[in-house]
C-alpha cells in the first residue's frame, strides 16, 4: 500500500542544512573551473586548482594521460579571453567531510553532441578549498543529444499557505517522470521560485524506484540546489514540466519569472508545457503573446476539484481551485475515476491527472519531441 501521507521536508533537517556555507564555497571553486574552461579564462583555473594538481584524462587510445595543471591552463591562454567556446558545465554533486571533498561535474558539448563526467578531489588548504586532482571520462550512457533538456518546475513551499500544515513536492511524481526522461537520454534541470532546497512529500519507501532515488546522491543534490528563475535560459529547453504535490499551489502559479520561462519555451522555442496532478496549478495564469490563456479551448487534466477533501483543514488554505479556474478561463477539463492514470495531449500542452500519470505524461512528451525530430 502506498504510504501516501508520509511527508519528508528534506531540507529542514539539520543534517542537510548544517555546513551549507562550506558546500557553497566548494561549489564556487567548481564554478571557477567551469567558467575558466567555458570562457577561456586561465586565471580562474589557477584560482581553482592547487599549484601541483594533476588531471587524469584519456587520450585517443583511451590510455591514462596525466596533465599537470600548468599545462592544462596553457590550453586556454592562446584563445580569445572571455569568449564562450560552447562548453557547458553543470555541478552534479558535492560530498565533503571536514577538510576533504569529492565532486562531480557534467560537461556538455552541444556542437558535436558529446558529454563528459569530471570527478574532483578537493582539499581545504589554508582556509581555502582547492582542487587537487581531476579525472574525466566520456559519458556514452544512452545519450541522444545534449540539447535534449527538460526543465522541472518545483515549489519552495513547505506549508499550505500560512498554516502549519506541512506539504511538499510529490516525490513519486518527480522520480517517475525523471527516471523516464533520463532513460530516454534527456537531461533534467530543476527550477523553483527561490532556488535552493525544496520540500518533498509522498515518499513511498516500499516502492523500489522511489527508494533508489531517495539514496541517489546526484538526484538529491539537484533537489537541494534547484536553480533560480534568473539562472534559466529558456532556449536550452525542449519542455517545462510542472510537478505536483500540495506545494505546487503556492509560489509557482503566480511567479512572473516562471511564467515567462514557460511561455518563452512554448512560443519562442516551439517547446512543450506539461504538468501533472496539482502541478497543473502552474498553468492557470499562463498567457500567450496575444493575451489569451494558453489553455483556452484546449483539453487539459489535473487533480479534479471533486477529489479534494473539502472538509479538511488544508483545503481552507487553497488560493484557488484548479479545475474551476481552468474551466472558467476556457479550458476543457477531463479526468478519470480515482486511482486511474489519465493523460491529455492537446498540441504542445500535455497534462496528467495524478501521480499515476507521471510516467505517461513524460512518455507523451518524448513521443511529441521525437515526432518533431523525425519530420
């Protein structure tokens, strides 16, 4: 039986909040490496690496190639300083204890569709974190294209409105959609109104997929370090996906920056807007450039108003009703009986009824994107 009322407000736990400053310092060192290599800035590499650091790379014969940091820096000295060279870096995870740390960075090359994984060993020396070694390898794990990126929209809300009733982003909706996209070769990023940590709810530890992601350090790191809206470049994404859970009702729907991101992806870059369950709350204010609601005259789904427990305390704090608001603004709202998956596809708008629909929504997004590719 699904443990549907377990709420895990992940980042309110002391064990995950403690030491946030140290993690930020480590991340800044890694960003010096990323920006130094992406913008031909050897001075940032000098700042990030220990003087005698080595890089352990693969040569064309896949043999171990040891490169001293001074030699590595020289590769960027004769290029135009400050000019973006097409190399994209993302910090995937950080793990540290006292004065030592390990980290993983993903490097993407959109021009030729390649992806690398960099592993770092860092040491705190004289109160400053330094990279003391780096190993890198090419990642060929089912990648279709580094341009295939999906943006998950999540909420920072840990309570229902101004109440003390805990809520969060649905973990099952997150992992089912995320796993489907990753297995199809897509990169998934996360954005929230405030960035940083987000609360999680509905964690079913009897479900093997949920359990595997609960202990997946890269996945949990991403949820601990969601991006802020001003850090998102809409042109980099093929679709936005609004995650449900009670938290989806707060902070996300009214956020103008997130609305802009979603509609830029939809209108300017021919991308998809999608949602599942209460995540459909994020769609209710979206308008096209001509001022019409995105969903006007379109068929949508989400968590039906009639399924809400209207005598429950949490319901008193809802800012609006999803189904009623959509229908009042011109949408056609369809759904199935409780505990059934239900997905609606209307052009580039793809929506699902509940957590059971998460994988189905993701598969429909992938199907739609593949159809565009194959034209």
